[in-house]
């Protein structure tokens, strides 16, 4: 009572006003993030610093997050979580017709319902009071908004409206108002001290893919944006006409090509005739990265730079249909407001195969961004969506094929260890994506999550340079632009991602646009994979590499040319796909060390070495150096000084060792 009387006196109110005028930062403080989150790098190994504390770059997410599973995760020592939030009520997959995972937040103009966020936060915090959360914020609009703003919607050939036109400035600007309102609420809420970042999401499956209906978006703003893009690129009409081999085209009359036309021939585009297609795809993909950058900037400005920002993008190493919109990663990597990028692991989820990220990870890291893998690994505990939810799963969908896990717990554990080993050896992070809940709900599987956390914390990098790869792969994210078949031809070349992982050695993967800036001294083999034509600078680089004693493979649409350092080059017409044994032979001749002679999956790097084997049996691992070898599961030193590891592996298993070279 006495305190209340003091607070109501005029003298106290004048004093309070005086303090706020003297220290205006106290006002701003209430609407900004209360903790700072950032990416930290040390000796090629990433971590997150949140509120001054180091966190391994590993998280947990479930679309149907339940408290019991959050409790299991918290018990492993993992305290970083993702949760989904949706502006609109539409499902994320407009082909399958999946329902929404949460209620819509944006209920009307200046009208919001944040109850779903509150429920999710309470579930997480009840299970784990130490939790830090990154919100996956889905920006596709609600249906009422689309109908109220037809000039900002995708306008389809049948006259109907669909969600948003990604090229619409009006969509961006009006969505940004709602987005900022939501951020304001979050940064003032009682959850602000648990908020670590915002993962901006939109489009098909939240991954900044165009929804298929948007391939034929006829909104005039899209055409005008394309014409403006052409002006910015070509400057003069003469340059445009020369590039398009069209003597009558002008900036005011240029048309977008139909990127959704039927496939009549499985062939590559003609650079003398099809530049208009290439420009359409370049514009199409840059629209997406401009949107990602736009919304990331809002997050940074609203939080005074304290929140992490990330997005799904850059799937050029697996998604070969250019209509999806993933072909401008190089531009996005220059965004100063972006902290990390993500993708699932490739969806050839066969046992005994590598499941790499869908991106040139080394380019992502070169530009100071963190890569986070979405480990949506199916297990023997994988549930069906229809059994875990009510009204979300379409009839007959999400019930077979890739949505089923292995029958064996042993296989499940082996696959999770493969995920963990790849992240540790290649120096990126990720989240364990328990999509419908309970997929990892077993002590042996939870131990993988727990140990992955511990390994990152307990084993800092020591002399990581010694274990760097001797093979460099360069890919062109625009390869699929030239493929008339929407990716069938491009996939033939990029499918080499599988045999290269069975060569007993690691490899670095960069974008073509980084080629001139990469230090090449460590590599014995350089593979230009899917570069259809070489520039003069690239041709000169090959000659320089040859003089340095390197073997250079150039795989184009015509075949593969092998450029040797001390003998004549060899061209293999039509040779697009390689077997592990063929690559191992080239590696041997070039002096690339192979840790194993078998074709098991081998991951090496950052003081970690891992084998994933289908058949198991006796394995002899040869090290090109002497090293201390530790079993990290028991912390037992297997040898203080050795250059080989002899083990017997079970069938369908994964082993991992800590290797400290001298």
C-alpha cells in the first residue's frame, strides 16, 4: 500500500520522467531483444554464442512439439530449439494438400492471435527452463489478405488468385508491417530472454521454393520487375539485343519466357538462342534471395542486431529443377543481415550412401555464414502424421516411401551417427528434426544427440590443417538453367555426389563464383563438375594447376576431360557419371590419400574420422600421419601414436574416432 502511494505521487512521477529523459536507452530497451545471439568460429569449427554462453550449433525441432519429447531432449544437454509460426492458415505443401501445423497469427488488419506461440513456448520452457528458441516464421499470407490485395497476389492463368506474388513490392511491404508487429510483441513478451533468432521462411515447404502455381504468375508487377532487372543488367538496348540474338526486343517489350512449358526434348539449351530463358531464371531466383535479405534485415533492425537470422536456400547440389528458385546463392551470401542457411540432407536416404547437404557448404562458410543441416532422419520409431495429428494429413499422403523409417533400431542409430559424423567432420551444425514427434524417443538414439553435443564441447580442434581434404569440387549453381528437361540432365552430372563419398577421402565443395579466390595449394585433384563452358580465366587456371602437379577433371555436358600434370590430356566423350573404383584410380595416380580401400562412406576432418558401412567386417584405416586415436564414446585412448586403425565393424553400422595428428 505504501509503495503504491509513493508511485502515484507527483514527485515520483517527475523523477521517473527525469530518469527516462536522461537515459533514453531505458525506453528502447523494452522493445529490443534482451539477449544477443551470434555465430562464433574457432579453427574452422562453428558454435553459437547466446547471452554470452557458448552453445554447440545443434538444435531440436518438431512440427507437433510435445512436452514429453522436449523433456527427453533437455535431458541430453541440448537446450536450443526451433518452433514453427505461421502468418496464414495455408499448408506448406500445396501439392500434397497438407494442413496447417498451427493456427494463423494474422487474423485481420492489425489483428493478431499469438496464442499458438505462447502454447509452444510454454511447452518448451516447462520441459527445459534453460531453453533458447529460434522461431521458424512462415510468411505466406492468409487467404483473407490475398483476396483483399489482388494486386500483390500471384495471378494465375485461370483468373484466380494465389497467396502472394514474390515479385510484388506491395506484398513485401504490407507483410513487413505484420512481421514487425509480431516481432514487437515477441521482444516485449515474457519469452524475450529465451528468443535467440528468427528463421525466415516462405513458399513451398517453407524453403523459399516457388509454389508450382506461381511458375505461371501473370501479375503485371512480375513482368515490370523483370524489365527493370534487364535494364539494370544490360544498360543499353543494344546489349540486350546482342545477348538475346533478337534485333527487335526492347526493355519495354521484353517478355518473361514460359518456364513451365512441357518438356518436348531432353536436351541442353543453346547459348546462341536461349539467353532469354537464362535471364528469366536468373531474375526468378534473384527475386527469392532479395526477399530473404529483405526480411532478415527487418529482424536485425528490430532487434538491434541481437537476433540470429537464417533461411532455407541454396539447394543447387540436389534440387535440379530451376523453377523452384534456388540459383542465386552467390548473391545471397553477400547479405550482411544473414547469419545461417539450411537445407535437409539430400533425399537419397539409402543405407550405405552419403547424405550431403544440398549446397556447396564451403562457399557458405567462406562468406562467413553458418550452415545448419535439417536432420529429418527417419528411424524405427518414426510415426505417421495421420496417427499423430487430427485433420492435418491428407488422405493417403505421408504414409509410405520416404516417410517410413527402417525397421531396425541398430540401423536407426547407425544413420543418426552418420548425420552426426558428417556435421563434425565437415564443420557445420544442424537440428534434429523430429517431424511428427517421437522419432528419436529411445535411449540409444537419444545418446547420439547427447554425445554429439558433448563431442563439440569437449573436443576442440587441434591441428585441423593436417586433415584438410586433397580433393576440390567446383559446381555451377546455374547448371540447371541450361537443362530443358527441368533437371534430368543436370542430375546425371551431379549424381557424382554419391560415388565421390566412397573414395576413402574427403572433399571440399565450392561454388564456381568463388573459384578465383580459393587457395588451391592443398588439393591434388580439382573436379570442375557441371561447368558447361569454361571462361578464359578458368582455362588459364587449369594450365596453372597442371604446372603445379595437379590433376584436373572437367565434366561438361559432352563428357569428361582429364588434364594430367605430366602427360597429355584425355577426353572421355559421354562420360558424365563415375564409379567409386574409377575415381579411386584417379585419386591414387594423383597422390590423394585414401583412408580406406573399401567403398564404405568415409568422413574425415577437424580431428574426426568416421566410417559408415553396410557390410561391416574387418577394416584397416590408414592415416597419412601419426596421431593419437581416441574412442570418444568411452574417452579411451586407443593409441598414443599410430598411423593405422584396425577395427571389426558390424553390418549397417557407423563408427567415429577422435584423431589428433602430430
